[in-house]
C-alpha cells in the first residue's frame, strides 16, 4: 500500500532510483522523492532539467554513474549521520499529486469553458 511505501520513503537516510535514458519522459519519480524531503541518489544521474528543479526547491540530489560514485554518496550520507529534511516546503507543495491534480482541474475547466 502507498501509505507503507511513503512511510519508508520519508524516513530513509537516502532514496535511490534508476533513471531511464529514454528522452521525453517527465520526472515523476524525482518530483515525488523531492516532496519526501530526503536526499536522493540517482543512477546513472539525472538530466539538467531535473537537477535545476532540485536546486529550485532546495532538495538534495546526488548523481552517480559508477559503483564508486554510489559508494561515495552512501558514505557521505552515512557520515552526515542525521536525517534532516531537505527542501523548501512552500516550493515543494507545487510538486505534490494534490497540487498537480488541482492544476489539471483548472486547465480542464478552461478547456471546457472554451
């Protein structure tokens, strides 16, 4: 269930995901993980658009394209030792599923009115 998944994601030391190299795909997973306010490790690394999004909301994104990069990121997160939230709460609200649904409803209402 989603609630169990979300409890794990929001309590983790770092969340890890594998990015597909296909072009034209939006960053649903990174947006979801940013809202969790935990450090994110992306393998083999995110594109600049996702890195820019992360910077704009004050998130923590580590890109690793090799086993050594993954190991260094994990060492750094463990060395830090604390699970401090990352990210600007107000900026992150726009990335939630609820916010996306509200924006979609507004767009569709505009289409219906036209």
